[in-house]
C-alpha cells in the first residue's frame, strides 16, 4: 500500500530564479521541479535506481545516499517504483484535491487514464483488471468527483496525430502542396509521438535536433483539460469554467510536470479571447492537479471507499464514450497502432487488416520495427511502404534510435517513444510492488523480462 504526503514542491520553484529571469536550469518559470526526490535518511546507496534512470540523473557513491539532478530528471518515476528500500517520494496533490472536494463551489472532475483502471485494484487487495470501469466511475462519484474518461480525449489525440501524419505523407512522400500543408515543410519525417511527457522532456533537454519531428498533438490528458473547460463546461455540464477543477488520474509522475507547463492554459486563452470570462480573470491551467494511481487510492482510503465493493451498474454518459483505439494507449505500441489505423483508413478507404501492425504491441523487444504497405485510394491504388518503430523504455533505446537516424535518416516514417518499459501500464505512478518492477530490470536477460 502506497502512502502519499501533503503536496510539497521539494524545490521551491520561484526561489531559484534570479530577478526577472524566466529560466532556472532547464525549467521555465511556473514549471514544477523536484517532482521525484530521494529521501536522504532512507537511501542506502544500493545504486539500483541508477540502472532504471533513462537520463543518468541519479548520482552518488555506492553505500552513500544518492541524489537526483533536477535538470537531468524527466520525472518518469522509474527510480521510485524500482527502489527496493522505498526511499524515493513523489510530489502529491492528494491533500489539495481533498480540500477541493470539500469546497461546495468547486466542480471537481476526475479524468482517469486507461492504465489506472487496471492497476488500482492492487491497492485494495485485488488483481490487476479486477476493477471494472463502472466501479471506478462509481468510486469517483462517491468521493465527490464528476467523471470524464481520458479515453474520450485520447480519441481526439488520435485524430490530431493521425491527421498530422497524413499531412506529412502528402507533403513528403506524395509531393502535394497547399496552404494547409505549408507548415509541414518545417516538420519532416520521421514523425515522433508526443503523448509521453518524459520522452518530450528528454528530447527537449538532450535531443533538441529531434524537436521538429515531434507531433504537435497534445497528450490525451491535456486535450481533455482544454475540452472540459470549454466545450463540456458550456454544452454538457453547463457550469462556469472557472469553477471546474480538473484532476488527471494517471499512472504517470511525468504528467505532474506536464500539467504545470505554461503553454497548457489553452482553455483560459480561448475563453478570454472569446469574451466568455472577464478580462481580469487570473490565468488557470487546463489541468489543475494530477493524482497518480497511488494518490487516487489514498483518496479512496481516506474517504472510506473500496472501489472493488461498489456496484458495476451505470448508465452510459456523454463524457465516458470512446473507441478501442483510446483504450490501447496505455500499452507500448498502442499510440502508434491507433494513429496508424486511422491514417490507413483515411488514405486507403479500408480498415487495416494487415496483421503486421500487431507486432508493434507489447514489450518483449526493446525496439520493434515493421513496414506497413498502404494502398492510396486517391492515387489509383499506388502503394506506399510506411516504416515504423516502437521504442520500449526510452532508457537506452532512444540513443540507439538517434544513432540509426543519423546513419540513415530515411529509416523510419513513424516512431513511438514511451519512457516506461511496456508503456504506461508500468508507469512511475502505478502501485509499487514489493520487489518493484525489477522483473523488467534492464540488466536481466530478455526472457526473464518478458
Ligand atoms: S535504489 Fe533506493 S536505496 Fe538504492 S540508491 Fe536508489 S534511492 Fe537509494
Ligand atoms: S524520475 Fe526518472 S529521470 Fe528522474 S531520476 Fe528517477 S528515473 Fe531518473
Ligand atoms: S510511458 Fe506513460 S507513464 Fe511512463 S512517463 Fe511516459 S506517459 Fe508517463
């Protein structure tokens, strides 16, 4: 059972900025730093965490307490879930969310990710998958939340990302030109996914040459935050968007950082521009708080709710409708498969039945490659071969991908990168197993990791 503490920014964000400075190290003003912290009194210096860190952010001598360099850390939490001594903590918003739930004016919305519904049962003595989605919705409702499933927003991300990919095919492969394709001239292949904030931060800090290749689509959570405070506020819930308190419930500690990024206040910008809120309204983020699966379980416990014991009955609701494409987001290869199926359908006019796409699922291999032939309906059935790669656990693999790209920049058209091994199902915000996720230890031979 995981314990959460009152929110603490560990590293007070503003103190380290010079007068008028907008940056401190790699962080912009407003961005949360020190989301993951090693407790100096509990760390025995065993060095286990260093082999799970994708960015060599952890330093220290064997036998002496280790430390995290906040400028190298991408907030993925893999060190936390794999520390055998429970010496690593995560910044938690549990107390703030509990306070909001007691505020009668606040319209508090739970925005749960697909991987959380699978894992949260473990916190209540169940097995992964024991908890049905209806029970989870009922648990959030009992705790005082309204529900808005991230899967609903993940479908929008797929449409954005799939459309972007199609534009790249048109511009770079088919040579089409036009006003709507002009910006694509600055975004060549390979197309990289953007929904993993640890990977995006990794690229921003260590692989800036890849930034023009990364999709401009927001992650499902950010897409959902903006939609909730604009469209849903006006047409579904009919509430003042300023009263909405959006709580992302995720398997991911890097989402805590993502939610604090200054550009993710697009609902505020839209509402202001369209005069739907007064001019003097103070800026607010699209997502107000992020709870990991551990934090959400703690909230249920403090409210005396065991989601496993609740009813499985529930009516279908507007905000909880989604496709299977959204559901597979949480697994490695899922984002790629969903976006590619969408692009395939639009370009060819047919559903993708080619079983080759299935090889990108799962986490048995560090890097999975495949070639998907797409017949183009508007080009007399001309076939283009789309070369794809899925990177599992960006730790060492992203360096390998970058090396391959330097040697042959035409090698891939589409690359999915998820920081955590196997994708978000093994995220740093998931319940901590007694032995961590060490069965996925990078130094173990592959058969033992599968
Ligand atoms: S794994 Fe835990 S105990 Fe070992 S060095 Fe890292 S933080 Fe310290
Ligand atoms: S949170 Fe991730 S990047 Fe940061 S120190 Fe831990 S393993 Fe490394
Ligand atoms: S793989 Fe998923 S859980 Fe892990 S850092 Fe990326 S988004 Fe978060």
